[in-house]
C-alpha cells in the first residue's frame, strides 16, 4: 500500500537502466504510484529480488512495435502526472511517444528525460557512461590521487547528477503544473547535474582558494585532519576534524602535543602531519579507535564495508537498512514526520502487473482483452 508525501501522484516510467530507474525508485519510496512499461519479453523470467533499483513499481509488458501498445501508452500518459524515460534523444519520438504526442493528450504532464549529455549539443547522440559524463563536468579531474583521476563508483553522474536532479526537476514541474495547469519537458543531463554538484568548488576555483591539482586541498585528501587512516588490524577509519575546536579535541584525545600540530592549516606541514597521524592510528585496531573516538566531536567514523554498515548500532537504531525478501538494502530516505515513505513492493517480474495495473489506472476489461488478442500486451 502506498505511503508517503507523494501518495496520489501517478508516474508512467519507460524501463531503462541506471539513473532513470533509480529516480523512479526514489519517487516510489515516497508514495508515488508508478507503472513501468517494459518491453514484452520473449522468454518471461521471474522477479529478480536483487534488482533493488526496480523496487516499488508495477510492471506492464507491452510490445511497442504494435500501434495498439503505443495507443495504450498514450492513454496511460493521459492519466499521469509525470513520465520518465531514459533513452537517447529521438527514440521516444520515433516510437510516437515523444513530448509533443504525449502532451497533446495531457497538457499538464511533466515529461522527464534522462540522458548523459542532454537532448541537444554535439555529443547528444554519443554513447557514454557515468565516467565520461563526470569527466566533461570537471568532477572526475578533482577526485583521486595526484597521479590519476579515480571514478567514484557511478555516484556523481548517474545517481547524483542524474537521478536526483531528475527527481528534483519532476517534482518542481508537478508543483508548477498543479498551480498553472501547464506541464513541461524536464531535460536532465547527467553531465550538467554533475557540474551543478561541483558548484561550491567552481566558486572556490574562481576565488583562488581551490587548487585544480588533486590532493592539494582540504577536502580532497591532502589535509591530515580530513583523510582516511589504516589501523593495526588493516581496517580503516575516517577523520574530518576541520574546524579548530574539533581539531583541538582530536589532538587532546590522541595526546598530540607535538607543536608541529599547531600548524593545522599550513599546507607546507601537511605531509609531515599526515605521516605522524598515520603512525599513531597504525598503533591500535579500528575497534580500539572506535572506543576512544566514536560519538565525540572529533569528527570520527569507522570506514565500513557493505556487510558491516547495516549492522552498525547507529544504522540499526535509525532503521537505515531494511530486509526485503532476504535482500538487505537502504531504507527510503529522507524521513518525513507526518507522511513517512515506505517500500511499496519488491522488484516486479516483467509484466507481473499487466492487467491489474492497467485496470487500476482506468483501462477497461474490454480494452485489456483487446490488447491481449492483438499480442500487444
């Protein structure tokens, strides 16, 4: 059963990979009723309970080569508040499901388009992935050791610059449509979203307070008080004591009375201070450092792997992770005091809800039977 601040919002999703499904997952977790249009499979397969990105939605399988299936999609769009698609520019237009066709049926609809490069521009039709999008944004160059940039998983482009920005754009568009009656197209470019995430750093570069060389700044691993350190048991901890009072507390707790540590913000002393801190932290296990530092204002945390994180007492207390069909996964976020979000269901099998979802969205039994007869459903 739907729950959350988006209860009552209807979204039509066209199945894809990566950031578009993650965007839909986020909206579903907040209560949106999302029907996902999947390509009709040749060999139906059971639901994949590990496909966490696809949780929370219902799947309708259609053969989009048939005009009856396109007509059904247009009918569903007329009942939707928003639409999500993540294909290359022009694909939806060739199917007859582009913004003009869809919004002719529903002028209030917010049409969300997810691509790496955007709908226009010299690279719009070029194949690429997260690493390429964040490379063009300036983000990739800033991450990693001096000798080479390192891809930060696909968090910055696909998920941060893509899914989160499309979710933000869709909700802004829905608010506008409800107040004006006018829908619109949301052109979400992962590269531009990644660039937007870098706004504070572009400002710092312009001000001359950020160096473009990797690991030469406070937040990129150069500062001794903002880095990770290996412990006696080869596990890692993270220190982020940037403010003077937090740095002072860290020194007090560690007994760092060496006067060289007085030079907190002098980059010339950073290599020596980092070496000294590394030697200190190497002297005890991660558990010992947790016993001393965790929960203090020294800005400390253990570096947990994905088996450890769900079992950490803070995450357990907050119920930050949940078990759905035996798969441990992140719970809906953020939290709402009045209308908390919830995972509506596990990932569906393709076509699992072909009849029930269509019926719930107002498609008649006769229309569903006609789609069956012609092989569109």
